C-alpha cells in the first residue's frame, strides 16, 4: 500500500499568499514523512480551488520537495492547447527530476466548461481528440496532427519530458464509462465517492485493464504494476472528539465549496438535486453521513486504521490518497493530523 495527498487548496480565511506558504510547508512535511504522491485539482471560478493553473502551482511544489511524486489530478484537457500542455508537462518533469504524474480528464462541471466556452455535452469527444494530440506531441520530435478540432503541421519539438516515453498518465473517475476507458488505456486510476460506488468504478477499471493485459507504464511500487486508488478526507487526532471538532466544520465548508457553482446557478431545488446526481457530486452534507458512506475518515489513530482496513478489503486498492487539509483548517491542525497518520497509521496498514 502506498499513500498520497490530494489537495484543492481551497479559499480560506487568510490571505491567499499565506495559504500558499502553509500548503508548501505541509507538502514538504508529507514528502519527509514518506508519502508517495501529491495530487492537485484543476477547478475554475470557484472558492473550491485557488490554484486553477496547476502547472504554476506544481512548479513551486517541485522546488519545495525532493522525493514525492506530483501532478494534476486532473488536467482538464478540453481547456488546453495540446501543444502548449505538452511543453508544460516537459518543464514540470524536468523541474521535478522525473517525479511528474499526469492526470487527465474532461471536466465534470458544465459551469466551469461553459466559462471557457466549451460545450459540456461535447467535452468527452474534445477530451479524446486532445488526449490523442497530447500523446503525439509528447512522443514525436515533430508534431503533425489533424482532427476536427486540432490542426498541427510540422511543428518542431526539439526537447521532451525527462521520463520516457512520457510521464505516466492517470485518470480519476466517478463513473464506469471513464473507469473503463482508463483501464482500456492502461492508465493508473483513482476513484472517489461512497465506498459502494467507488467499488463499482474500480471493478470496471480492473475488468478493462485485465482485457488489455497490462498497464501502459508499470510502476514496481504498486502491486500488479498499476496504481488503483481511492481518495478520502482523513483527520486524525488524539481523541475522537478532537477529530470531530476539526473535521466537521471543515468538511461542511468543503461541501459548500464543492457545490457552490451548483447553488449559484440552479433556480429550483429539483434542478439542484438532479444536476448534483448527474455530476456525481457527493451529497453527504452531514458529518455522520460522510463517515457512514466512507468519504470521510476521522478519529483516533486506532479508529482511522480500522476504517482504512475495512475499505481496503472492500475495494481492493493499493493506493490511498488522503485529503488531510481541507476547508478552513488551520496549518497546525493539518500538521498534527499528518504526524499522527504518518507515525501511527501508515506503518500499521502499509502491508495491506
């Protein structure tokens, strides 16, 4: 079992520059504690994410760390020029000395797509074209590519990413369509949401990967050569009451930020609910519901260990991406949770 960190870098009650300094200190601590990866979201026009240009943020992360793998989870490909993105990926891979992990996706929010003048109903087709073009740009010294939306002819690419043939691709999905596509392409994979739903997606990924035969770029540190992960908000404290004191209000704020664009744009309650279901946005607004469905794990080290063991057995994952710093959480609270997790949880579940 490997362990990672996921982050949105949400808007908090302090200056954004302070938030950035705190997050870099936190990622350095995660690096030193032995976490395998750090993954950041790509969201726009929302308090959910203050780093909507993940490449710029990850350049700072690369400079602040030494061993931890890093990357977007995911780049929203319909929002990028494939050629420009290939250049950014190459820069980040060299800056991190080969630690870059490239998550790709189409974007789940029609609002965010719309702000960039991208038709959400067409975003999957755009994603497919962009992905094929991106791969061509990463693997050829001269890019010639023609599709409905992308046209390149004889574009010289005199240098490439450090990792060959390119940094590994990852895919995060909350539905079986995306999960199957990721397996068919031999990607590394992450799901989220309630444990039961996550299992359906993970099973779809594994079935497609088995038909393919092997991952595209195997990683020896993951059993079977492929990372199969799940993302969970995790808060560890000395007592259950203290864990709840920290987790409950910050999980509520995170849920507010996660659904902020839905609430802003919807006109009626039924529309809000239907859109949330369509987008697979977690609806567990209460602390108890989040614990019950497994998207939030909070408590003492022993309680957190027990829940991780239960979920790993149910899901069959080999990568747990923790989300330990969310909402308006204070740096010292996140740091203490990280310390307890890395010293009293990780060593006792790493064999799973």
